[in-house]
């Protein structure tokens, strides 16, 4: 009898594990643009964002290291890490959220959803609500989204000498290609 109960419990965990698929990447692309037309482009790309997505709940978690942002101009990258982001004190940014009304089976080639969650930068949390496009491929999911934030929302002070060279709103673009885990 005990063997029977153990077998049933083991089978339930197995079935739950089959339904709870996870997709993952360590090479997600996160980029930002804070350029003003008349000045040198202020933009960077991070190609090592780690992302986990649970298809049964629609939960998404992302983590990126601030020092992994690459700028065209090395001095800009140095100022970003030392003066604005204080990357030694706040080495990472995170996003924890959920794709609203996500149904893995209904995702065809390309579908748009609402993504809601909390972005944490420099220890400051901000609620984000935006659209996310999801494309399902063979054992892969591609998630793309974009939204804007301001430096002030995260306690980032822009010195008056460069204030006109940096956009008031920073555009964030996400491009994640996740593999079935």
C-alpha cells in the first residue's frame, strides 16, 4: 500500500514537472539609448542578460551586470559605471514580472502580451507595464519588449554640464532568445 501511494505521489510530481516548462538564456540582449540629436550618441548594449521564463505561470526574471554594458566610447562607459550607476556599490539590475494572461499553447508564431513587473536599479524599485512580443520556435522562445524610464526615478543625478547631452527619457530595448531548459 505504501509503495502504491509513493508511486502516485511520484507520478503527480512528474506530471507537474512536465507542465512546468522553463526557458532560459545567459545571452539575452538589453540595450538602452539616451541620445540627444545634436550630441554624441549615448547608448550601450549588454549581451549577457540572464533570463528565466516559466511557461506555466508566465513569470519572467532577468538579471544583468551593470559593468557588462558596452559603449562605443570607453570614457562614456567609465563615467556610466563610476559616476552615474555606481556599479561597484550596485553591480546588478533585476526585473521580476509576469506576462499577463499567458497561455503557452496559444502562442503561435508571434503574439503580443502585457508584461508587468518590478525593475530594480541601484537598489530602487519601479513598477513597469509594457507590451512584449513572444515568438515560439522549436524549443525556443523569443521575447522582445521596450519601455522608457528616467534617471531621476532611480536616484541618478545628471550634472548640469552634461544634462543637455543626455535624453530626459531613457529607452530600454529587450531581446531575449530563450532555450528550453
